């Protein structure tokens, strides 16, 4: 069975490598309509940090409760 798979992959490999497609990205951007101030940046980073670190902090704070077998 493994011999069949190896032979099949050898035959398919040149066909897969035959033509390569080059992708190019055309990125065009404009300046922001309304600039973001320091307060909005701080709130956004704070919420992102809370969303990432909050659940893991909750688990670590209640680790002893999770260890108990009732």
C-alpha cells in the first residue's frame, strides 16, 4: 500500500510544480477620515489585553477551586 502511495506522489509532484502563479497585491490606502487619539488607543489596548489575559487570570486565581474534587 505504501509503495502505491509513494509512486502516485512521485508522478503527481512534477505536475503540481509545473506552473507557478505569482500573486501580487495592489494596496492603495488613504489617510484615516478621523485620527485616533491617545484615549481611544489606550481604551482599545486595555480591552484587548483584558480579553486575552482576563480568562487566564481568572483560571489562575481559582486554581485551588479547580483542584478540589467534591
